[in-house]
C-alpha cells in the first residue's frame, strides 16, 4: 500500500503532485534538515547532480543486500542500483573480504601491483573488442581517453555522437548538449536512424563514432542490430573508430551487448560495476590503437591518474569479475530482468494506461506514452509530471529507483523483490488511473 492519502485527488496532475510532495516532505524531517545544512556549504546541497530532486533528496544511512534505509528510518527495496554501479548489492561478502584484505596490506602504494594485470586479463578475455586495456577512475574518464586515442590514431578531430547519449558528466548530449561538455567538435545524429548516421560517416570527417548499444540515461532504448551493423560497416569504410560505451550495458552478458549482438567495435569503455562498487573505469580495444599508450615506444601518449590502479578497485574487481559475475550470473540476471519487464508491461496493458517499460534485461525505464520507442524524445510537461508522481509513489510504497524512472537491478534482487515491484506498479495504475488515460 502507498503511505500517502487513502483517497488521493486525481482530478488533475497538479493536485496529485502537490499531495505527493507534501506527504514526502512530512515523513522525512531529518532528510530535510540534512539538506538545509548541506546547502550552506554546497551549491544545491549536494555534490552529484543526478541525486538532486525537489523538495529535497532522501538521505540514505545504510544498505544491505538490495535494501536501503534512510536517516528517517524508512526501508526501501533498492531498484536504483546506483545507476548500474551497484550490481553486487550493498554487502556482498566476497567483495567485502577482498577490500578488508587490501586495506590490511596498505593503501596508496605508489607502484604497480599484480592485481591490475589479473583484472586486465579477465576483461580482455571477456570482451571481443578488447585486445589491450587501461584503467581509469570513472566511465567519464574512460570515454575521454578513448576519444583522445581515436583522434590521435586517425589524425582527425571531429566526433560523431547521438542525441540523448550520455558518456559522462562532460560528454552529455541530451537536448543537444551541455554547457560543461568537453570541447570536442561533436556532430549529433539521431539514434537508430541508419541513413543519417551512415551518411555522416561517409564524409570521412570523423575520428570516432561513440554510442551506447542501448541508451542508459537516454531512456533504456536498445539500438537495433541492423543499425549497429551499418555503423560497423560505415566506420570500416571511412576509417572511423567505432566506440561502444558499455559502461552500463556490459552487464547484460559476460562480454557485453557487443557479444550478444555480434557486433564488435574498435574500442570499448567500461566502468560502474566492474570493480565491485569501487571507483573504476576502463578503455580498451584494438592493439594498434591501444599501443599508442605503450611507454616502451617513443612519443607514446601519456595517461595519468593517481588512482587508476588503486588497491581497493583492483582487489574488488578481481573478485567481482573473476569469481562472482560469470556467464551464468549475467545470463540469469538478464533473464530475470526480461521476465520482470514483461510482467510490468502486462500490468500496464491490462490496466489500459499510457505507461510502458523499455530496456534490456536488468536495465528498465518507465515511459508515460504508448507506441514503439526507438529514440530519445523531449518529454511533454505532463509526462515529466507523471514521472515525478511515479517516483514519489514508489518511495511511499518502499521502493527506491532513479528519479528519472530508471531501474537497475542488482544480483540480490530475486523473485520476491520483483513481485513487490510489479504489485507497486499495479497499485499505481489503479490509484492514479484517472491521470493515465490514453
């Protein structure tokens, strides 16, 4: 049951949102106080924009398995999954043991270690595109370095990306781009529009074309396989480096969506979950491109980063990818997510509402419109309002997901947790039905 009003006013969306916000704020006084204190020392009261929402964000205190508890004592099923970084949940014992052992042996050792080569070997063996790999501290850094390598390899400067794509805080292309983006000369094409993208690549202007094989932040919208195949062929013909950003999507098989789709890019970027929840990123690809960073060679490219091989990320990554997240685990998680999304869409279809869920496997996104969705779109004000209402109603029902409506399942999310979410969505369709008519 939602813990909001027993008979919420659904005469119009504005009233429903006002009630939901009021109920949210009234039951989280400590989070409100924490936000007020934070605003005195941080602009907006936080240091990570995606975690901000009005009237104030819920402050979390602890997590275990796939459950969270906030500082006001509320308990939630965690379906945000740290935006895919929390693949292993909050308390995987093998990862915790590896971290404790690493800490016991000392931090910040200012040298190479053995584990970085072990983790590199695991990842090179998994991903068809990766012959050689280097590590960073985030997926953002990985994408910046991959683009820099492509520019150095080709001698070209321009980059082809896609509207709605997100490749890090300084490579964000929703709504045409961001004022804080890195100053690469970027052309934006339409996702899943084969003719447009191929036509641009045929000009031979681009050092790289970068995309997620399923948009993550752009709405969990999968690329069509024929679109990816056409990009592969056009990149080959034009001498353009094809980069798959699999920071999020690599979780869908042990070797990412490139393995599932059978389309091999020239370079791949990784991050998020690979180091078991620690800070991590990686970029890898063809030997002739990655060889530009080989310091045994004269005039090699420099790649700095004090914590690229930090002992915590290396220790956790070797266990996470070498012992836990194998073929069986990744396939089971993808199947569990596929089944969940089918059940959610069945509930929406039975209710006759303008509500659907897109995605692949364990990454799922809510949309408040009907019909096929194959590319990002600017949401109408009513859609944005419904998405906010959905977020608050899920919180009221003890389910935490991304404010934008994205779900990222972790390995501890099982059948009982999936059933809980399906029931919450069914309840939302019932209670908010008057606002969801097609």
